[in-house]
């Protein structure tokens, strides 16, 4: 849901980057639901790579993370979020957290206690 003052519409080009990002995420989930309905296809895993790291304010990030959590719970869907953000709202909505660490020529994936 894109909230605005009652009765006022906005052209897409006049929206902030954060508002546009929320619309992009809503469209992504709508497409996944549409594909599931049209083709009897289930998508149980979704990767979101830095989906809101740069263009969403704190409230927008919180709203987005909460929405993703609700969709994950509702659809029994695993959603992998790759992010550089360290907001509490992100940590509060995670089941697991992993950190990628560089070790000379290789990267190591380590689980982080929540």
C-alpha cells in the first residue's frame, strides 16, 4: 500500500526513490502470486539482494521488512535477504542470520546468533 494524503494522487515520476522501491517490491510479490495462480506453480524461495539498502528511509525499510515477514509466514515461503543494513527491524524479523567473511581467496559463510 502506498499511503498518501486522502484524495491526492501522484505520478510515478514524482514519487521518491523509497516510494518507487516499495512499488517495485509490491509488483514483485504480485507477479509471484499471479504465476502461482496461472500455472499451478509454487515459488517457495525468493532472494532479495540489497532490495532496499539505498533508497528507502527508516520507516519505509521497517514497513517493507514487516510486509516481507507477513508474506513469508502466510505463504510458508523462505525469503533470503541480502543487506548491508543493520536496523533492528531487520534482526527482529529474521529466523536465521549469516555473515559472509573474506578469508584470503575464499569467502566463508558463518551463522550469527540472533
